């Protein structure tokens, strides 16, 4: 387990959580066929919150965050993102997708496009941003993730850590208000994990609302204001990081922590 990110001191004092609700999930259930994968999920996320979602493999973490940007559909209950209820109304889905960025374990960059083209494609074609402005924005975010010099290379020419930082920059180019991360560092070699976590820490410091599925408990302690523990499709327990790690309440949480820490 990597504690590397903890080496960087961060000032949490300005990492304020707003009263405004960014995501509201109430009594949400989802099935894959007859398999009840998410059970009565209730979750309120305020703007500026940084939530780490932990739990054993198969507990429904990916499915939960994929429901938040409608990559998966839920069957009952309610999910409201930025005031918009996720329903089968396609207009709403477009709005949500433009406001919620997502970064996956496998970077999912387009291999035949340059780094710059990966970052400008959606802004130009989905958002109708003029090309010049899209390029400026892309370069701004590539600088932010510290790889502007790679702009004209192809994904295959970059390391895994660099590709993941491009994936983060690409998401940011759509100016999302919420970022979802699904195990963004678990496909990376250990020496590349820190550079990706550092990028995520910076985003957190700037007040981005973030939900991160990760096993990086150092990251959770450092930036999360809440850790959510899932098991068998349910939110079993949630707490601020210190309480979560030092004083877990449920047997399943204790077992999980004993296996990963
Ligand atoms: P986690 O991310 O916590 O490992 P997932 O959300 O990926 O868990 O999966 C939760 C459960 O749902 C697992 O049992 C998995 O096998 C099952 N599952 C995931 N995706 C599908 C799918 N598309 N169809 C059927 N079952 C699925
Ligand atoms: Mg998963």
C-alpha cells in the first residue's frame, strides 16, 4: 500500500465544503439482470467534498460511480446531479456528461490521436469550442499536469503515469464541476503512482468535487473529508478518514482494513 502521497504536506484549511449539494442519491437500487448489485444507496455529496470509496473487489464501487454519470442505469430510487435528475431523458444525460468528468483505471486515450488531439476532440466536437480556444485550454491543462512538452506525441510514446495525467487533463478540458476517479492508479507501476496522486491532490486543493475509488489509503488520509466503505452492494459505513481508519465500526470494515493496511 502506497503512503507516498502523504509525503507532500498540504494545507487543508482552505479546502472548504460548501452547503450546496452536488450529488444526491436516495434509495437507489440497481440490478444486472437478476443480480442486485446496488442496494438502497443513500449518499449526499456537497460541492467541494472529496470522497474516497473503498471496499472489496465486486462490492459495487465502479457500478456506483458509473451510475453517477449514467454510464450505467439505475432501476429505482433517485440520483440528482447538479440539480438534474438522472432519468431516461436524453437531454439530461448530455448535461450530466458535460459536467461530470471521469478517469478510469485504463486511461482510454485514443491511440491514433496525439495528446493534444485527445484533449481537444470533445471540446471541439461536443462543446463546439473554437479550435484555437480548445488548443489553448488543452495546453493550460497539460501544463497543469506537467506534461506540455508531450502535446504532439501519441499515447503509446508516453509512460503509464503520463498517460493517466493526460486522461485527467482531457477530462478537465471539458470544465467539469465534478470528477469521478475509478482506481486511477491501480494499473500503474509504483514509481508512477505518486505523480498521478499529486495531480489529484492539486485538484482537491483547488476545490474540485471528487469521488475516488482507490486503495491508496495515504491519499484518503491526506485529501478525503469522507471515506465510504462498500460491501456487497451496500454502503456499510462512512466517516472522516481518521475515524474511519482508527475506529472502524463494522466487522466487514475491520476485516477489509486488516487486509489492506
Ligand atoms: P467493484 O468496482 O467494487 O469491484 P463492480 O461495480 O465492478 O465492483 O461490480 C459489482 C458486481 O457486479 C460484481 O459482482 C460484478 O461481477 C458485477 N458486474 C459488474 N458489471 C457487470 C455487468 N455489466 N453485468 C453483470 N454483472 C456485472
Ligand atoms: Mg471496480
